[in-house]
C-alpha cells in the first residue's frame, strides 16, 4: 500500500478531516472574488465528490469538505481543466483577502481587487517560517480587519482644506469620527488637528462645496494575528501614497521575517523578540 504524504497534501490545500482518508479541500480565492462559472464548477465537484455543500472560511476562502483520498487527483484535474486553482496551507504566504474597495464601495479610498491580484502574484505560496496573511481593506471602516493580518493594508485619504471654498456649513465637523475638525460659523473659522486624523476621508466626501480635497493613500500595519495568541498589527510607517511603496514595504517585511524568524514563529512574535525598531528601520530604508 503506497505511503500517503500528508504534509504534501496539506501544502497543496488538502487538510485532513477527522474521518479516515477524508480531506477538506481549500480553493484559491483572491480578494474574495469567484467567477460565476468557477462557482458552478465548484458546486458540481462538491455534489460529485463531497457532501453537496461548501464551507466559506473567515478569510474569504472556499473549502469543499469530504473529498476522499482516492478522488484527489481526479478532483484536481477537473478543477484545473475549468481554471479553478487549489489553495495552500502551512508555513507560506496565504491567499490575499480584500473588500470591494473604491470601485464598488462609496466609502472606499483605494482600489483593492487589482492590488490583491498583484500581491497574490508576487507572494502567494512563498515558503516562510510560518503562515503569512495579507489583508486589504478599502477604508477606515476596516471590514477586512487589516490589523489582524501579518501585513495589513488600509485605504486612507489625507485631507486638505481650502478656505476660499468653505461656506462654514459644519458638515465636516459633524461627520468627523475623531472630532479633530471644529467649525465656528459666526467667526468663519475652522480648526483641524491633523495629528489626530485617522484619514477616513469623510470630511472630503461629505463637503458640499469641495472645500475639502484629499490625496488617497495606504496605511500599513505589521505583525497582526488572531488565533491562540491575539496581537494587533503595528503601524510603523506614516501614510504612503504610491502603490509601488506598498510592494517595497511588503518585500522588506517578508525579508525581515525570513532573516529573523525561527521555524513556527509568527511575524508578530518575531517583531516582539527582535524589536519593532529593527523592522521600522528596515522599512524606512526600503522606502527611502
């Protein structure tokens, strides 16, 4: 009887179930988007080889449980023929998650789907000391919970105010979630405490006269995790405005992780052990 390489199966997206020689198959879903024809094929496979249902994971993944060991190669071929790709598990870069971003959502400050595809193409499946998760959220609403990821990317908007266009209506003050904008209509005065701004962009998007304008950018967080140990990702860089710098920062943090981590150690724990100042310096040098 041939020896089953369970480690290789797990690496290739087939995770052992409690039931003997039975696996839950993880499929590759980038940015939460699945083509309708792919979804139909996945449904067909679930009916034919599983139990007729799929499981949607907390990270926008699609899994088909109850795939039998003897069916794995046939299932892989059927999916590959339809263009459906298998995901990964274990110590490597996982599929990138993303909200719908500015192309769809009125609150979105950045495009997310293409960015997810680009990050996926650059890093997906890369071998690392432990799993590495990347999550993109389009705005401060943080639907994708950026800080829970090893690398979190949050769409932001850096606001600027033009006095000449202002009518002192006070809408910006009313919508500001952190109360850093104050409007005095009688004195025709506006104060803005930039150091407390969270770059949500609500002042810009709500201004009826375009007195507020803004520049879209990215706020990055590093070392988040949410499992047996919970750690919020650290913000070690100011808001950045160029997408190329997102890739430069991603390259730098992955290099830091490869260089300093021990096997089985998540990035957040590596940062705690080595020092956030070390990572901060490497990030700043990469973006200089």
